[in-house]
């Protein structure tokens, strides 16, 4: 279990109820877009505007607590930044984002040989159809 308050305090950020609610949504979902976060937490904070949620998300991103995933053809999603390095599989049918740990050392070595390029970090997004959606269309 991640200590959300510690995450905020270690970056000198106040643990406001809004920030805690946003981070809880992100942890619960794994990957989630701004509109869904807003929809889910507006039940607990009916007076909070989308702009306030956006502002908080921006702050959390600026301080490296969350990471933004730029998914082509869909809304950007957010995830907790401090995780084991991983890449993403994106289902074009249901929109699911699946974490995957793959070893990119072979790719990095190829880039070094082909372009004399030294990779410091690498985010892979693979687009396709997840097993749930494939099994559905098979039947
Ligand atoms: Zn799917
Ligand atoms: Zn992820």
C-alpha cells in the first residue's frame, strides 16, 4: 500500500482532501484520464470544478508524483510515477491500458549500434486488441 501523504509531504506539497482523492482514484484505476477522475471524485466534492482538478493534476505531475501517458487516439491518462519501469499495451477496442515489463536492453543496444544513440529512458506504447476483446469477437 502506497502512503499517499508521504508522497505529498516528501515534495513539500500539502495533503489536501482533493489531492488525496485524486491520487486515490489514480491508484485504484492504475491508469485514468482527467474527465473520469473528475466524474468519480465530484460525488465527494460536488463544488469542485474541472479546472481545480486539472490544476491539482498539473501540480502532481510537475512534482513527479504522477506521470502522463500520451495515448494516441484517446485521452491522456495518468499513473503513479514511482513504479517499476514498465511499458504499455493499449487495446484499441476497449481502451484498456495494460502494464508490461519488457527488457529493452536489446533495443538499446541496436540503437547504439545503428545510430550511436545512447538511450537514457524509453517508453513503449503498443496498440492492438486485448485478449478479453479478442475472445469476445471469436465467439
Ligand atoms: Zn480490449
Ligand atoms: Zn502503467
